């Protein structure tokens, strides 16, 4: 199959988005499976060797990294959309505000009914800031990125040191009680699941907004600047830069990921978790950058191209797949279905996540062959454009 230069670029962006979906599913499935995730104590039911090895591997390779890849692609696709809208003679500001409002509403529904660790609402909020900054000079944007990471380093580093010096801040008995209450709620009824999500949202939205927010906005801006330079559209021109990004990201990111995984899994309950989380969040962007660079280079090879062609359909309907992942996990682990939260260990959870993603790849390829957009993408497009888009691909291109 021949693909134009523009098609190659979109294929790469969609494939990277599909790759990010895999990492996000693995991380989220672990959160769904245990009420102890994010608590200051380990899950007492899964302390076997295999359980710890898988948890360490997931924390090391996936946690805190893949939402940043999504963030980078959000910023990168921002200017692609802007050029398309402006070429059609429409107001990009109004277009984007409607789109972000629709995304925020979808995110609220996702957080309340499915998964409280929603990222869509934050994307919508920080997308408004990105909209306001989109025409700033590159030097100013780069300065802002540096300041955002510096502020995050000060806040996270100070918090981590504070918790490390005074482990009494975290009360294991309280954490145990909260985990048991969450387990009871998620195994209870649909209404108890929703109420528990609302309780979790009281701290999760603040934590995600204040802790992850600066890094999300910074990565948005890096994605915006990357598209201005056509980094993913001209891989040959930037091949050397991508190699250096991959090498530098691994050198800085891997030690940070190792420290994060060791403190949050192996040393869980020791008081080192907050310091490990702080260090992990600060170094995660480097490892995420290494992942993007490595994937972009690999997708340009014959074997990588085959994988990219499988990942791209899932990436084209990433929003629908993201929500579907949460729905399936709710059916597996919550009172919506089988109530397996707290019943299956990390190895089984990982196998379930890989199986779900494999099915999504097949379904996405089947869907994209027949329809122009994913179902949620179609809905968001209708809200954004204030008109009903063509849905079936046969109507979009009768030939």
C-alpha cells in the first residue's frame, strides 16, 4: 500500500497514539484491580514474588510515562487541526473552545461513572491555556516549559523530602481503612461505585491538576513546537536528534524510573513513596521522550511499519478506545460486572490488559475500514462543528 508524505505523517502520529493507549491501559488496569494502589501501604493479598516482579516492571516501564506521550501528541496535533480549520476559513478559537468543552463534559462523565483518575478534563482545561499560547514565539514557549518543570521540581522535591523526613505524616491504619472502604464500595452496587468515584475525585482531581498539570502543559508546548519544526513529518532530517533524544532520555529516565519503582513497590509503606513519586515524575518526561524517539525511528523500518499499520487504527479512535478500556475494566473489576477487584494479582491483570488491547487492535481496524471516525470522535466532532458529520466511510468516499 502506497502512502503519501502527509499520510505517512498521520500514520506515525496515529501509531504513536495507539502505542500510548497500550501503556495507559496497563497502568489503569492495575489501579482498577486493587483498592491499595496509590495508598501508603502495599496490597497484603499480593505479596508473592511474581506479583512484585510484575508490579515493579509496570511501575518501571509504564507508570507516569504514557500519559505524557498522549500529552505530546495532543500538542503536536493541535497545530495540525489549527491549519485545517483556518484553511476552511473558520475561527479556530471558537472551534477549539467547543471541542475542549465537549472533551471536558466527556471527561466528567468518564470520571464519575467509570474511572476517577480521568485525564480528559485536565486536557480540556490546559488545552484552553495552550490555545491562548499557540501564537507565542518559540523562545518564550521554551522559557515557559523550563519554568514549569522548575516549579514542579521545587514543589515535588520539597514534598518528597518532607514526607521522607517525617514518615508519621502517613498513617497506615487510615490507609488500610480507606482501602477496605473502597473495596466494599467497588464490589457493592452501581450507585456505590459512583459514590466512591465521587469521593476519590475530591483528591484525585486536585492531585492530577496540581501535580501532573504543569508537566502536561509543558509537554503540550513541546508537542506544539515539535510540529512547528515538522519533527515527525521529516524523520530523516531529525534522525540524529531523535537518536540523541532516545539516548539522553534513557540515561536520565531509566534511573528515575528504577528509583520510583523501587520506592513505590518494594519499599511501599516505608515512607519513601512520596520522594520516589516526586523523582519519578520529574524524570518521566525524559523516558517518555526516549519512547517517542525510539518508536518513531522503529516505525520507519519495514518491521516497524507493519506494527504501525496495526496500531494506527486504534490511535485514530483513541478517545473511543480510552473510554472503552475503562468500561471493560469496570465490568471486570467493579460492581458493573464480575467484581474482581482485589481478587486477581498483577500477572493476571497484565495478561488481561494485553488481551483487551489485542482485541481493541482488531476491532479498531475493522471499524476504521467501515466508518470515518470512532463513535466518541464522531460525537465530539458533531459538537465541535455544530453539524452532523458523515459517519460511514462509504458515504464519505462512494468510490
